[in-house]
């Protein structure tokens, strides 16, 4: 899912401004970073040498300071010897001198002057006389041996057992004016007084200096507690190198510098300088950050410059992109507005050449689209109009039920509405072989109708092909058509369309339309005319069905009328009295047949069949009013209905009587044991029932009469075959 | 039009977001910066004779960046030798959960060590004799939560004796008054006795609880040649010293060991430590502790002897002060 989102994000289009801005920044960063990296690397190499040189100088200076501390102590001892009264070195004098010397230099903790035999002349101590001379005595012999050779002596550093402060012993020979050895002056020097000196050594801003002896023990450092703790620093790279080296100190030897872990555990540029005498080394450490401050500053400045240039490049990129994007935005806005319906809008041709060209191309495209759109609109309007007309044709056709009226009306209507040259309709004949013209416009149509013009279904004519195939044929331009055959009666025809009139998949005819304008009918408007053809076909079918139903109804009505007439004739004939009565304001009297009623008469009708009349004759000879006539009509109608009802009732009674008699006769016939008795019974009972003088029952097989139908012939033949085995006649 | 407007809005929103990012970054950077911690240091100045040790401590602390009332607050409690007061003050420091206790002299340091045991509050002592008492495991590794500046007690006692001998070589009966029961006195006396015996000097101990008792003790003394102070609190008490000074003046005998001047009575010399310097030494240790080093891992440092000679008083008593001795003096009163 996450991958999909990632992909989507990646695919999200970025704006031109952002793209160009990022591009400018990236390009400038790459170029600047490459150039700056090379330059900075070269600068770093040069600066490294400079830092190393500086560090060595600082270490040398520090070494000189420490060396001076020792040298100064020697000089003080030598000066004390020089200015001592050696002519009579009494202990008191020596002690006073030693006391003065102690007062002069606080680093001297104890002083002992020995005579030429090594015996103590005097001792002076900053501490009590009884304390702390053991360590000093340990180096006395060694010091004597060296000073007797008129050399100065310095012992290794050692630690005071009580204070744990580092000490050392220094000794100088005591010589008289002639340079003869007269004894030794030995001093115990407290190196804690070197601590302040070392602490004051300035190594950059945050660097440190310290002193170690040959085993790597810390002798002097700003943090005196580490000295007092007796810390050994031989684990540090620089100190380890000093501890391991065996060569003799060379004062002018240049020591290397390295980046290593310093005394405080941080990364430092360290350098050390061996002092030689004493056998110590002075180490200086400068934190890497400070040592390479210039490099770092240079890096920072370069970084800032790169950043500034990148920002400027970014701003330039954005500015450029915006200047490029502005016409694009304008173009986009124009597109949006055009999309919103302002189709006449034109994009501003501005900005860079490519963008201007794009705007021009866009304008051309919109113009062409506009033309196309207009054309489409026109076509739509045409189709709409045609559809409208087509619907109007359908509506007009649907209201005309008389086919004889429908066809000429519609063909003329189509011609007028579509402004056509000629329209006619053909119907397929009953056998489906020919097309018979049913309607045609104008004189040409009249002439063709008069001629009962016919065309065969099938090839040979456009109309015939349409009837055969059920598919419309469009001839947009008759002059270009191969299937169109000019009709001498219609010489101006330039475009023709024949659509089938189809009902329930059956082609009942063809609507053929002709125009004196080429391209009036095309494939584009074919659908409209086909729809119109379908509507027309439906209307024609509807009209035909309506006509058929009308005929059927008429026949039914006539039959009913005839039946009513016959029934009433029979009814009236069988009556004993003439069913005619008159009222003369006194009595009702029966009228003889053939009596003229005179006056106003209204027929008494049943099922549209007059069965008599109702006459009224006014005394004054006036005519009846409409109300009176209406009353007469109503009475006549009510009378007719009642009469019909009563007649039907009588008829029903008669039928019931007949059926009852028939059932009785039938029951008797069924009771007969053989045919003869059945026949006899039938003849007797029928005679009784009908009151006939004679009834005949005659069984004989006759040849049935009727149409010479094959099937009837067969039936007759079969009947003959069935009766050939029986007797021919049986009559009673 | 809408697109152009959106484009401009997006550009402005981008700019605003950038500016706010920078501002928020700066604010967060500022918020992230730790406020400087304000340290609280309890100072128990338990001996008025060396009260200026506190000055030396503060001065050095200031040099090291601890500005009073800015990033360090001192709760300085000054008193003289009184164990109950010491205990109360130390207890208050513990309850206040101070960051460090700076304490002197010896008895107060011992109280501080006991009271802070298990609290994690580091203790830096000064003017404290560590020999013979259970204050530190060793000088190099004091252990626990304590370190400090050692007072070189026995050696100073010997040095005082040597100088007294140099100034008054005829003195064979020397009175040694001291605070009765003070822990550091026995080690000093133990160091002194062999030397005194070798020099033919008789040391007369005079333990007392206060100046009244001391006066009585002095009244009982006969034929004293000198009075020598060892490092203890009674003799440096002004009232007690006045009693001693009066007695010495009446008997015209030198008083030495600690340099005092009370009511016109002066001691001849003093061998002690430089209070300012030793206070500064202690400050260096305190600095290291406040920077995160465990106190018990920091070696005890030793104070240097500090020789003071009241040349005028010596001359008034007719004492000969050798040039060699004068040369060694760190301070001479003429």
C-alpha cells in the first residue's frame, strides 16, 4: 500500500516553477560543491601543514619555558654558590645563606651544602629539619659524584611520600675562585611550582600543555589532582612514542604532530618535545576544532556562500520559471474559460517564442474546433429539424385513418415540409412480386397513379431493391450514382432516398423521396427518414387495420339488421291480429293492415331496423315541436326496446317448449328396443308435437352435395363405403 | 485566473512556511539551550582565626567562572570551635541539599563527612589535619564523597618548635596549651616529644576547655621559657590568646606557633598555611567536583607552610632573628 502511495507521490506532476527552482538549486549545488570540495581539500592539506608547524612551535615554546624553569633553578644554585663566602664556610654562615636561598626561591624545599668530603656543612628546609630528607639523601651520592666532576646534577622526578607532590634533586658543584671543587650544593625542588608555569602556558585558546617524565608519569598539568594521583599517560599515542623512543635528544629535532586522543579524552592535535635534561617531554595539545578553526571557518564560509548562491539560484530559477509559467498560466486560464463555454476566447500570444508558438497553435486549434463545433451545431439543428418534421409527419399520419386519404396527404406533406422534388409510396402486392404505386405527389404522381404504375420487387429499380432487401438506399447525388436510373417524368431528380415501410419485419411498401438538390439525402440524415418511414408504415398498417375493422363492423351490423328484420317479419306474420293500434281520445282500436296513419310519424327501430312506426296526428293540423318530437322519439325508442324484449321472451318460451317436446320425444325414442320402433316412435311423436297430418321418417344414404372438395369427396366416399354393407333404405 | 491566484497563494504560503520554520527553529534552539545551573555551596567557616580561607575560596571560584548570586550561591556559616554548632550547620546544609559543602577546620570536616554519608553531597575540606583521624582513605584516593586541602599538622608543629628553638635557644621549658580532647593534638605532640627530648627541651602540656581554664592552668605554671602553639583551636581563640599573651608579657617569654595580636599582646612568629592560598586550592577541587568528577577520586592537596615573623615583638623580647630565617619568612611584621 505504502509502495503504491509512494509511486503515486512520485508520479505526481511537479509545477514548472518547482522543477526549475529545484533544478537551478541542484545544478548550482553540484557545481559549487565540486569546486568548493576541491578547493577546500587543497586548503585543508595546506592548513594541516600550517597547524602542524604551529603546534611544533607552541610545543617548543612550552618546552623552553619548562627548560627555563629547571635552568633557572640551576642558575640560582650557581649564583648562591658564587656569592657565598667560601673562605670560612662555617655552618652558621652556610645555613644563613641556605636560608636566604630558600627565601629567594619557594620551589626549593630543602638545601644541603656538603664539603669536599661529602659531609653536611649545613641544611636548611622549608619543612622541619627532621622530616623529609630521606629521598634527598637517596640521590646524594649520585649528586656528589657528578658535582665532584664539576658537573651539575639533576635526579629523576620522585614523589613525596606525604604530599604526593613531584620532587627532584638538583646539585651544583661548589668551587672556589680558582675553580677548585670545594663541595656540593644540593637542592630538593618541589615541582609543584612548575605547575603554575605549565598551567599558564598558552596553547591556543583551549589547548593544554603538560610535562611527563620518561616513564610517562604526569609531572605538571593544570589539573594538579591528576598529577597528585600519579597518573601515567603512556597510553596516549604521543606519550607512548616518547616512552618508547631511545634516541638521544636533539635540541633542534623537529617532532611530528598527529591527531590523537588527548589527556582530556578529546580529539586533539598533539605535539611533544623532549627536554633532554631532565629526561622529560613537554606535550602540547590543541583541540582539533580549534586547531582547524580556520579550515572550519573556511568550510563554514564556503558553505554559506554555497547556500547563498543556491538560494540565489533557486530564486532565479523561480523567477525565471514564473516568467515562463505566467504565459502558460494565462494559456491555462484561457483553456479553462473556453472549457467553461467562452468558445470565442483567444489566448494571448506572449512570452518566450515556444510559448507564443504554443499559444498561436492553440488559437488555431480552437478556431478549427469552433468551426467544427459550428458545423456540428448546424448538423444537429438540421437533424433536429428533420426529426421534428419526421415526428410531425408521424403525428399527421397517425390521425388519418383512411388509407385513401392518408397516403396522398402524407406524401404531399413530406414533400412540402422537406422541400422535396417528388415523393411517392409503393405497396407490395398480395403476392409480393410487384410494387404498386399508391400515392404520388404532383402531376407526376397523378399520372403514375392513373397508369397504375408498377415495379417488380427486386433488382431493376431502387424501390424494387429496397422492397426486396428491406434496407434503405440513399443516392446523395444521382449524377454520381450507378444504381439510380433517371425517370423521364422526373428529370430534375439529383438526390433520392428510398426507405422500406416495414411492419412486424414485413415490408409492406416503400417510401421514395427525391430532391432536385444533390446531397439532400445522405447517410447522416438517413436515420431520420428511416424513423419517419417506420412511423408512416405504422400509420399505414393502423389505417389498413382500421379499414378492415370498419368493414367487419359494417357487415356485422348489416347481418344483425337483416336478422332483426327476418325475425320480426316472421313474428309479425305468425300473429293473428294486425299489430297496429290507434287511440282517438276515446278508445284504443285495432287497425286493419294497410291503414294509412297520417300525421307525424317516427319509426320504431330495433337494431337500426324499422319494425314499425309511431304516428301522431294533431287535431288542428299543427306540426309538433322539437320537444314533442323528441318525446315521440323517446317513446318510440322505449317501445322498440320493450317490443324487442317481449319478442325475445316469447322466442325463449317457444324454444323452451320445443326443447321440452324434443326431450320427451327423445326419451320415448330412447325407450325403443329397435330401430324400427324408434323410427315409428319418432314419426308418431313428431306428428303429435307439430300437429302435423303426416310425419315421415326415412332413413337412406344420399350422396352429399357441396363443393367438389377433395376432402369432402373422401368423406363421401367413406360414407358410401360404410353404408354399402347395410340396407339401402328404411322408411316409415 | 483561478490557477494564477492559486499559484500566487501557494508561493506566499511557501514563503510564510519558510519564515515560520526559521523562527520556530530559532525559538526551539533557544528553548533547547540549557539555563546555566545555579550552584549552592554551603560554607562552614569553623574557626574565625582562619576565616579568610573563605575569601580565598570565593576569589578563586570567581576566577573559575562561578559568580556569586549569578551561578553560585554561598551559604556561609561562621563560628568558632563548637561541635554542636558544627553539627547543626552541617545538618542544615544536608537538609538544604546543597551542591557542595566547603568546610574547615578538622572537627567540622569530620562532622561534614559523617553527616553527608549516603547523601551524595560532596565535601571539600580545608585547614584540616588528616593524620591520625579517619577522614580520608589516602591522600591520592580519599574515597567517599570527600577531598580537600590538607593542613600539614605534624610537620608544622616540628617547624614551629625548630623556629622557637632558633629564636629562643635557651628555652628548655616550653608550655604547649591546647584544646582538651582535640583530635589533632596527639599526633603533633607525638612528633614533638622526640625532637624536644633530643634538644633537651621539656614540653609542658596545658589542655584546657576554654580561656578561663587556660588561665588557671597558666597560673599554676612556674618557670616557663616559652609558650608554643600546636595546630588546634583554643590558642587561636582571641580570648584565650589574650590570656596567654598577658601571661607571656608578664613573664617576658616568647609565644610562637601561630601569629596573633590581641589586646597588644603579640606572638613572635607563626608557621601556618596561607589562608587565601589554601582557600584557592580548595576552590580548584570544588570546581572539579562541580564539573562532574567524584570527590573521592580527587587527591588531597597539601598546603604550603607559611612563615610569619613579628620582628618587632621578637626585638622587644630581645630575641635574635637570623637573616636566614627572615629570608624564609613569607611575612614580616616590623
